[in-house]
C-alpha cells in the first residue's frame, strides 16, 4: 500500500532526478541511440541528433544525474575524441520497458501510435506527452495518490494536496494528455462530487515499472569504502520505497 502522506511530502532526490531525465524527447532519443549504437563520443551524439553542442551537453548532464547514462574518458588511437557516453543497465531497462509497456497498451487499439524506431527515430506525439507527464515530481506523487485510493474526486485531490484549484487542474490535464490518468463524471448521492480521476492501466504499468526498477537497482548494490559492488543482500537504505 502506498503511504500517500509520505509521498506527498518527499520522493528520494535521485528518483526525482530520474523523472526529470525522462521528461524530454531529446533525452529519450539520446538514450535510445546509445542502446542501439553502443558507446558514443560527445561529438558523435551531437551530430546524430543534430543539435547545438551546448544544448546536447545540458541534456547529457541531466541523463547522467538521473542514472540513465554515464560518462568516461578514453584516449582514441584514430581520432581526437576522448569523452564517451554509455547507457547504464539501469537506464537501458527503464527505457526498454517504457517502450514495451507503451507499445503493448496500443497493440490492437491503435497501431499507428506505437513506437517503431526507424532511421528517422521518430516517436509518436502521445509518447512525448507521456514523458512530460511523468517527469514532474508533483504529478508523479499525484499518480501515486490516485493509485492508492483507486479513484478521487477533484475536491478530494485539492483537499489532500493543499494545492490551488487552477494548478491541480493543469497537472491533471497533463497527466490525462500523457495517458496516465483519466477523468470521468458520475453523480454520487450524498455528495456534491461528480468529477473523478483514476489511474489508467498504462499509467499503472509505467509507474510500477519505474518504482520497481529503482528499488531493484538499490537492492542489488552496496557502497563499501566509496566503491559500489554487486550484492545480493537487501538493506533498509532510505532510497527504497514501494508502491504496494
């Protein structure tokens, strides 16, 4: 069961950085390119996505902070390139699962909206909305809150979050556009509430996957004298959180 009070107050900082890293079409495509092409230099990445190097560097830094990619230095015998980037196991799983769950959701419903990575590496507009929807800390917390309570009216949400009506409406609209939540109207006896919000099946899969990937990563590593080593042990590190 989700502890709504806890998550309305705070998410782990590195999990927030992960959400921010995922909230850009360009950063998503950089991640996909690194999965498909393998390790690439900074200049090669900039050339492949056809963006200014200063802009690319900003995106790469956010991906690093989110744990999606990592940078290393290596002297090349055949070129002047020395700074390279690679996708992490953590990042590879998260990106691959996002595509898988999104495609499975639209399979048989609307195949034109599915992600098919071709030479142009184009992704559907709906998927861009999804990335933007989950990238915001408050919207992710709001999704968890809906996840726990099955459904909530608009007045319930504003009461629990203590956020102004217009701001809540804006966040809910972005979650709707991203396919994470849906709104429906139902007259309920004994209350003035009629507008309700629920998490979609797609939203549940995306949110659960992100949390499970994060928990799995931190349950398999242990810091010893400044080094990160593989460990089968389960610690009670504060980074863990569960949506069960």
